[in-house]
C-alpha cells in the first residue's frame, strides 16, 4: 500500500517537475500573446489559446442548456418509462464513447452532412456532444440530491411542477450544477480527438473571424508540433510550453470547481 | 348544525394492489380541530394526503369514492390541483422550510400565485408570521436564512407559510413528533388559537395531544375509520373495543 502511494506520488512529482522545468523555459507574456512565427519554430500560442477558449465557450453555450433541460425532464417529468430507459442507455453509452468517435461523428454530421466544414462551429458542436452526458448525469444527481421535503412543501403550497423546478429545485441545486459544468469545461478544453477533423488547423496567424473559420487549439497545437514538426530542437520546447499552459488552465478550472464545491458544503444547512 | 368544511365519502385507496383505505367517510367540521389517531400504518397520513391530492405523486395510486372541500369535488376531472392545494395548507412531520430567507419562505405561496403587489405580500407575510406566533422572534431578521431558526421556530414558520395563502383548512401531519416538549406545547396552543379562523385537521401519534386540542377525534385502524365523534365522548365512552384498547395503551 505505502509503496503504491509512494510510486503514485513519485510519478506525479516527476511529471510536474518535467512539465514545469521544460515548459517554464519558454513561458512568457510574449509566448501567451503573440502568434507563431517561422513555420511554428518561434513565437507564441495566442491563436491556439483563443481558439481553445472559443471552442470551449461555444460547446458550453450549446451543452449547458440542453443538458440541464434534459436532466430536468428526466428527474421531474420522465414519462413514459420506456423513453426514459432508452434515453438513459443512450446517455451512458455516450459517456463511455472514446473521444475519437465523437470526432468522426462530428466530421460526418456537422462538417459534411450539415455543410459546416472544418470550423469553430463544427468543433464546438462536437465538443458539446462530448460534454452532454457529463452535464446531464451531474445535473440529474444535483437535482435528485435536493431533499424530497422541499419538493413536497412547494407542491403542497400550490406550486406547479414547473414552478417547483424553477423556484425551489434549481436554485437549491445550482451550486452543484455549476461545479459539474466547470469540471466538464476542463474536460472539453483538453480534448484533441473531437476537434482534429472538425475544427482545428495546424497553423494560422490570424484569429477566427466567425463561426465558419478554422481555429487553432492548445491540445491540437501540441499534437501538431510533436508529429508534424520539422525542427524538433526549436519546436519541442514550444510544445512543452503549450502543454504547461494547458495543464495550468485545466488545473485552475478544477481548483475553481473544488473551491465552489467546498464553499457550498460549508454553507449547506440541510 | 355545524358546517362541514372538508369530508371524504366512502373513500377507497389502493397503492398498486395494496388496499390502504376502506370506505372512509370522515367529516371535518368548520372551525374545529379534528384529530386523527391510530397506530402506525393505519392510513391516517394517507387519508390526509387524499384531501390535497399529494397521493397523486405516488405512481400506481388509485382512488374511488369522493372527497369534498365545501361543495367542490376534490377529484373532479377538471379540478385545479394547484388552487386546491393553496386552499388546503399542509404542515409536515419534519419542519421543511426552503433554504431561502424567512420572508421568502412565507411569501412563496403568494409569489407563485402571482398578482400580489410588494406591499400586499409584505403585509401578508407579517400577518401570517403574527398568526403563527413567530413575528416577535423574527421581525428583525426577515432576510436571514430560515435554516438558522430552531426546530420549533421552523415548524411555526411552516405554519405561517401555509397560512399566507389564507387557506380554508390547515392540515398538520404529526407536526410535533420531531419537536421538544416546549415547542410542542406552543404548537398545540397555537392550534387552539388558529381554529377560530381556519379549520384544522391534525394527524397525531400522541393520544394525549389529541385529547388536549381536538374537538373531534377520528380513530383509524388498518385502513378503516373505526370511530369518529366529539373528543370527550370518544375518550370517555368509546363505542369500539379497539378504540378503548388503543386509548388505554394496550397496543399502538
């Protein structure tokens, strides 16, 4: 047991030390806020940073309302039972699907069938589908953990189901719903496979001008540098720098989620 | 002759195949306290929940017979359940205020009904808190969380919350079973005061409590209404042997 613990900790420390020592060399304001230069041998990652931000934001704009509404339906309306069962199987299958499959589906569905091409829109929608099962399951749990007493009290006062959802269940469950949403942001921001065929481009000196443009993205940028790079001595350090930025981004997002969750637990009084 | 505010007529209820209530006909007289007593599982809470249709929430529930609020059929196909529930207030066994402010708890019923001005709501909140004997204790902190109140205060808040709808009937489902003796005494006295304005139907495990506060007592056993009458009569000369056995503590 103790050995396992030490091993795990060792790997983690090695990983972090490596990431920070290698990544920190190239990290600077310039690195964050300028575009790549000289066929990605120099310069920064600004377009990729913006691209990841836009992709993530777009996926959340789509997935959050859809996921939350689905969870509300499942917990409060949920009829007929066979439909609920089918939906649950579908959600759990989605949750267990490898992300590359989402990429292929996104390409077939959004890029080709709907004609969105390789674009911010296609990538955002593909990531939204990836985030959907996480958001649905989490929201459902959050709503179900609201004590039944509150629901009964609300209905007994003459509230309709809709009023009970909007005035009692959602406000009570909101902090937990938000925590789950933030965790799914972390997951979406780091995904490579779903955007590979749907949104990402190797190299662009310009920021996307609209939903129809291709974008750079942090995880794909790392992939591109490491697989397609022609000048490893200059490009590997940039890849480490990009990795470190992505890592810090995801860690701080998770930290925010943990902070929100613990502050809820402290305040909760039922 | 006293008016009947609420009644069930030959009411039968099944949860799935389980026949829970058998031909129950219970009148609840206007501006009186009616107590329902009986051993656990006898159907008294289920009967209570028939009157505000809270049993509708349980899948597989089937009801035959009638329930009336005044002259209105509670189970009429076109009955407005929300409106019905706003006319029949309910207080639960465990105090269940919302995790909202004291003010917003009491205002909840009016807010969902809509059509009340801010001033009206705030007047009604004050009126209801006064009626539930809570005003003096909370008037300076209406915006603090209801969760910060003691158990007894929370239960009186739930009473105030139900009263804010100005209901015809207030139903209480073992309202003091989670409370200490002092809070219990306060709620009992409160019931005696409230009955001048609202009809009270209370389910209780506590026989002595029924004796202290009720005008009418209904004794339920295995889903049947075995005995109903003025509390004094039921407690002194019960017509059914099983009532007598229950009252004297032979079972229960």
